[in-house]
């Protein structure tokens, strides 16, 4: 029987598997608490948080944001043993469809410079580097030892 890949909205019972996926794929950073990021997303447009399942097992995720001007793609992850099979493309396509349905005119994403293996995928899917500088400022610390 061929593997069956499905995409569905995130539910809270997925939390541990998703955090594990993010850690295993190198998406987490010490200054970002993935549990808090999930809770924040569940408070704002939770329907824009997708899970990719292969035969009932979580192997992918995509967190999507939309501010009325542009869409954003975050936490796109596919388990390493399931890469190069089109699953990331399916998650990206689903994210783009959801944003298009909301009337979103454009989508952006950020890739860490060291994450070179994924840049080729995005370029293949029509994404290109935008000549901007991304600046950030932390408003709430996720590190409880700093509060």
C-alpha cells in the first residue's frame, strides 16, 4: 500500500510530536519557547497552522501568518527521513491556497543563512530573495530566567 500523506489543521494533542519535529529539524532556538509559539498561534488564526501526516504519523508542519498585507510562512518542517518526496511542497501549496483564499497578495518567509539546503526548494517553487533587511525586537521574553 502506498504511503498516504494528508494535511490537516493542528490540534493541541499534536503539541509534543510537533515540538519534537521542530527540535529534530533544527527549527528551535533557545530564546524561543516552541510551546509558547504554539499557544500564541492557537490564540490567533489557529486554522493557519497545518500538520502533515504520513499514515497517521506527524512528519511535517507549517505555521502561517497573515496581517492583511502579506502572508508569512513559519515553522515549515519535514522529518529528515521523509524529505525529497514532495511533502514540503504539499505543505507550502496548502499554505499558499489558504492565504490566497483570504485575499493575501504576497507571501514571505525567512530562512536562516545556514539553512542552505532549503533555499533551493523555495527558489524552485518561485520564491526569490527580497532586497530587504529584517529587523527584530523582542517584546516578551520566552526565557523565564530573564523575567
